[in-house]
C-alpha cells in the first residue's frame, strides 16, 4: 500500500489577524516539512480566525482573505514548503451570485484551499451551514456545491468542512468516489463531554465511508467560545490512530498505509447527491517507503480538569487578544470570587492579577481574612478599600432603605473597580455564576459590571466542585492549595445586610441547579420539569425568577461557554414578552 505522512495542525488563530494567522500557518508548515510530512491540514477558516460573524459580509475583508491565501501559497514555496500539500481554511466568495434578499451580502463562503507548489490547486466551500446552538452560518455564508478529491502520492483524499461531517453525505460521497482518506477541518467549540460525542461521530463516519478519517480542530478562545482541539485520526473501523492534546497548539503527525487511487478519468459532470465531484491530481506517484513513527494518542482530561482548563483558556485569550495584560476584580472572600482568582492566577500569573476587598459595615471578619489568605497563598495583589465612608456620603443625599440600600453597596464597589481599571488599565472581571445569572441574583451596575465573566456558565454547585478539584490537584503537585478551605465550607452570602444568606432569597443550590438544568439547559416546559419529580411551588418560583431576569442577562459581560446551553449565543429569549409557563 502507498504511505502518507499526515499532519493535523491544531492552532490558535485570532479573528481578523490575517497576517498573524498566515505566520502561524507558515510556522506549522515549516515544522511539518522538517518532519517529512506529505499533507498538513489546518482548521476551518484558520486564515481569518473563526467565527467571523458579520465580518464575513464585508467586501474588504473577503478581498483581503482571498488575496491572502494566494500570497500564502507563494510564501510557502519561498519558505521551502512548496512540496508540501497544505489545506488551509479561509474566507472565499461564491462566483456568479448576485446580491439579493435571502443571500448574505457579497456571497461569502467558508472555504478550504489546497495549496501546493506555490499556488492554490483546488478550493472547496462548506456545504452544510451550521445554524443551531451557537452557530449562525446561514446568516453569513453561501453554501458550496462541490466535493474535492485530491490525489496525493497516488492516494485519493476527500474533503469535508466541520458541519458537513455532522450531516449525512460526505462519508458516503467519499466511499462512492473510492477515497482512501477523508479530511475534516473544524472550528468546533468546546462544551463539557463533547469529546466523547466527537469521537463517536468520527468513528461512525469513517465506517460509513470505509476510509480513514482525520479531524482537525482549533484551540483557544474567541469571545464566548472556547476551542479545545482534540484532533483525531481514526481508521476505517473507527479505531483511533492518533489523538492530540486538548486546549494546546500541537502538530499531530500520523503515518498511514492507504489504498492506492483507482485513477478514474476526470469527469467534469461527475456528481454525487447533487454535489459535483472535482478531481485534482497533485502527485500520482507513491512516496518513497519510510519507517512509520510511533502512534501518538494523548489521554483525555477528566471532566473537572477539562472544564477548568476551558475557563482558563477562554479568559486568557479574551484578555490577551483584546490587548489587556492584567485583570482586576472584587475579592469578597466568597466562593465565586475565590474561584475566579484561582483561574486568573493560572491564566496570567499572580503578578498580573489584582484583587480589591471592599468591606462594608456588614462584611464578616472571615470574609476579609479569607480574601487575604488567598492573596497570601497565590501571590496576587490585594488592595483593601472600605466602602463605608463612600456609602455614607451617598446615603446622606439619597436616604435609601431595603433592597435599594443593599444594592447601593454593590454599586459603590463597582465604581471603585471601574475607577481603578481606568487608572491602571486592568480588565475588570465579573464573578457571578450561572445560577445567579439565571435567577437575577446580582446587582445590575454593581457586582455585574466588568469586561468578562469567567464563571458565567458555571452553576453554583459546579463552582464548589471546581474549587475542591483545584485544591486537590495542587496537593497532588506538592503545591499550596490556592483556595482557603473555609471559603469552600461556609454558607454563601452576599453580606449586604446583617446575617444574610443566599438561601434567604434562593432555594438550596442543589435543588436550584437541578431545576435550572431542566428549564434552561434542556428547555423543558414547567409541566415537564414537574414530571421529573420537582415540587410545583419550587418550579413556579424558579421559572418566575429566570423569566424576569432576562434584562439583566442581556447587560452582563460575555464569558466562556462550557455547558450545552449558555446564556448569550445559545439561549435567545425576548426581554419583553408576556408568555408565562402554566403549572
């Protein structure tokens, strides 16, 4: 059988940075060439970054991307990578499509270029546009109508792009065209437990196509999305031949023994299921025989490590890609800000993390001492600014009481954080969790202020779980646990009035999070939630809190998606509506 040395370039691209992303492609192609790779495959839209949303329809951006991929092809040849075949995602444009209603402006396409010998020898546009969950591609792209079969070293290689793999067709087309290898560039965002679904899908499609399947994914953060890599190669039986690390850039190199091409005559009218099949011969002669390399198969992270790493990755890339180098947040000594502090220190190093303690008349001694203890353990900078004098000055003029008085304390703190942010250039982090965000248990323009919200998609029960996991892993490494044990064990409280506890306003978090999972994550109606065994009064209360808090969520900072359904790109509910669930 002919041999093929395949490389999957799992990289962290930046949206809009065409020059920087091109440098990234060149660097990984150099690495591939140094390892005698024949074919290197990059993720979906790597040249432009992904997702590009409405940038896709901007004529100047389309033009720059198309020109950029041509320049990249020439540059690769100049850099000594001309013999390498590189498949590179970019923003293209459909030909002969007029601007009209129902067509994205300027007919943009999500494309992959096949580069060899200093030029683009083939190009393919995505067929199936992702339009569910956080995907909105029908708004931004025109679908393609061609499947490419590229012969490399006497081996036929077929191409599908991300969502194409999730739909029936590409693997069947690969089988019909007798392709030996199906490569799939992806921009597939992370959510908990998705890696198992992803592997099952790849294995099933490989069996259907009776071919080897290679799946390459992005890594890194882009606004609310995190890309976890997890690039995979499976054989025609679904057996794993190679698997990359999660969340880290990597060049995964896999040696393959594949059936030789059957060499049909090129037929311009060849079709499968309404799609044209375009054949391109790069090289018909098999590559010289070589000694295969050992299989690389990295173990998967366990669930808590995976979620925590996604949070660190999302935060780090949002801050750095937006030009910040340091972060600031309120350190109350509670579990939420304490977990955010640990995440931030892991993302940026303690020297770039600044906590602010703002004790009031109702702040407990243990909250202040817990914040100070975490600063001592991690090395982050902690500044204490009591709010009582500022609060009293407001009250001398406003004379607020009840909830208004409580919320004033949170808003005074927010003014302090934003002032320090403006003065020193730190990005302010909001420390609210998903349970609070769901029920509106936060103060708008108070603790909800910030540029990014690292645990926005983390339910309160998972906050505790991640905090315990982070301490446990520190002990295993021989390090000091970053989170004081008292912070984990004490009852949560906003400390805006004497003796206040979260349970004064909310159900116990174990119950609350279970109802939220049913109503928010799985989108069940009230009757279906109650049918799962929950008390009707509890369901009515929780659903009412969720429905009334939509206006707060719309004004909350972005944060990394780690669940199957986050607040933001995933769940879109009108602020103004009169639908109420009936019990």
